[in-house]
C-alpha cells in the first residue's frame, strides 16, 4: 500500500517537474521566490489576527499571540519525524530532470515537508484565533505546499503529510495553552503600559477600554428611549 502511494506520488511529481521545465524563465523565477514568500503571508496574518483579537476576547488574543509559537512547535515535530525517514527528494532521485529549485544535498531528506508543516500549522493556529480568515489561511497553506512540489523539492505525499502534521500539532498545543494564555492576557491588561498589546481602545468611549460595561448599558438605553 505504501509503495503504491509512493509510486503514484512520484509519478505526479515527475509530471509536474516535466511541465515546469517548459515554462518561461520569469514564471520559474516567480515560483522559486513564491515558495518562501508564501510563508511571509502568514506573518502578516499573525499580526492581523492579533490586531483583530484585541477588540474581541482575551481568549482569542491569547490564541493569536500563541499562534507563532504553535507553528514553531509543529516545525520541531516535523523536523524530528524527518530524521526517521531517509527519503530522497524528487530532485535527488530524478536526476534526468531539471528542477526550478536548486536541490539540497543528500542528507536533507524529503519526508515530511517542513515548509508544508509550517504552512499547515500557521493556517490552523490563525483559524483558531480568527475564523473569518479561514479561507485565506487555507488557500495560502495549500499554495505553499503545492509550490514545494512545483519547484521539484518535494513529492505530493511529503506536503500532504506536512500539512496534516502542522495542523494537528498546532491545534493541540494551541488548545492546551488556551487557558494559560487567556490568564496571561488578562494579567497584561491590568498594566496600563501593556494593555494596548491585548486590548483595543474604543473610539466611542473616549479611549477607555473598560467603559461600556453592562452596568451603564441600561442607562444609555433609557436615555435613547426618552430622546
């Protein structure tokens, strides 16, 4: 079963590499740069998730702040798993084909893909903190994973497993740390200097983050009803 999956994956990889060999040089260069730039998109999404969470709940702020850490944990797990599988990369095994990316030396194995793991972990961690970003996060993760096959340094099964490892690890560690991170956010919110990091000022309350609580809502509603 495993050998059959690898054979299909290798055939797909060969087909992709043969297709890319006929592309214009500028397309190949864009693909080569994109395989790393896609990861940079997640840095932007991390910041956006944190910024948006400041106007939401302490739990979401905690999840947003922990998202990069969860991604690093997933990378460590993937890199550890990689040491147990001495699988050559497509560019190492298919020496009759020219790949877009320069092939890594022997010993830098293919399975699973660390890039795909990072993408899967980042996407999952961001979704936990910001569900509306799910479509964008998943799309970027899939593009990042496919780009590794496109430039010839990974097989489809490498990136598929990488995405799964990243997503699972990120979700597990993020949920495990949700309560402590929430407590940390609530603690930081008590400090006047650190409060802006975890809580947004509301323009309609004169910049006072704690104004507009349930205690003064009835009074405002009564005023609105009389006017």
